[in-house]
C-alpha cells in the first residue's frame, strides 16, 4: 500500500526566504509523484509532477522538486518566497499505470509568508 | 472556460436526509473522482470511475454511492447523512493513465447537523 507523509503541518517563512516543504512516500513500485497547491476556497491545482526521467522537476510559480529514490523523498522548494505563495500544499503518490489515477495524498502543509 | 462544476457550493443538511452532490466536467476526461477533505487528514478518495458506465470504491466509500451514466456527470449521493460526513467534497477528473494530473472543482462544503 502506498502512503505519503508530509513533515510539518504548518511552515512559516519570511518573504524572500527559501521555501522547503518535505514529503516522504512509500510505494512498492516506481511511483508517480505530484505536488498540488490549494488556495483558500478553491480546489487543488497541479504544481508539478514526477513520472520518469529527470529527477529534478520544475513546476509553476518558480517551484521545483527533486525525486530521491534512496531517501523515498520528493521535497518541494522555491528559492525566494512571495506573499502570493501562501496556501496549502499537498504531496501525492500514485502507482497507477492504466485507468483511473487513484492518488494517495499527504495530510497537507499550510505555508504562511511573513512580510 | 473548460473545467469542473460542482453544486451546491455549500449545504447544511439534517442527519438522516438524502443528498446528492453534483459534478459536471466539459473536458471529455475518461476518469472522474470524488474526494473528501478533512483537517489533518488531507484528501481521501471516496469513489472513482474509469469511464462511463463503471465505478469503483476508494479508501472511504461507506455511506456514499455514485453513478456514471455519461462521460460528463458524476453525482455523489449520501443516502442517509450522518454528522461524520461533514466535510468538504471535491470532484476531479483526469485522462486515463498514471501520470495524468487531476483537475479539481472548487468543492462543496457540507455540514450535517
């Protein structure tokens, strides 16, 4: 069975500082990994995904994540936080090859940006 | 604008009542999903559908039913609501395949009293 653990339910950084949101997964097969962002009163939007190939994945809004198989991690980073990055972030894993994408989500990390 | 429409936006429901949450997509995606979001638990899959005419159970299916009569619509029914079903419900859709991202609606906030 797959699972996702996001370390830290709440992360607070200053504007302009590095953002690091941690995600560890477990999967019995090579996984597909995703980061989604949720702004208040909205659904989730895809930030980036890892499927195969290059382990450093770039997404929207300056975010990137690195797949490290040896550490079973997929941490999300952004070099310089902006006030508009304040949101909730979800890491998700899937081992689906065909058919419906049955994602397993982490519990989420709320990111607060201090001026 | 292409996307997913959920209705209602919010609802207060008495325990024991029946309720159907509506979901429509116009992206011609094969797969559709219902998730519930609860604080500290992230999103959990309730039911999904690979294609029109087929449905499957997710992680937390008890107390919920779905149907998929056509590609666009995927309603979620609570036959007899209970307070533990108070949650925010998200409908999503995707192309088939493991690397296809999900597209989410804006959610339905349901309170069962």
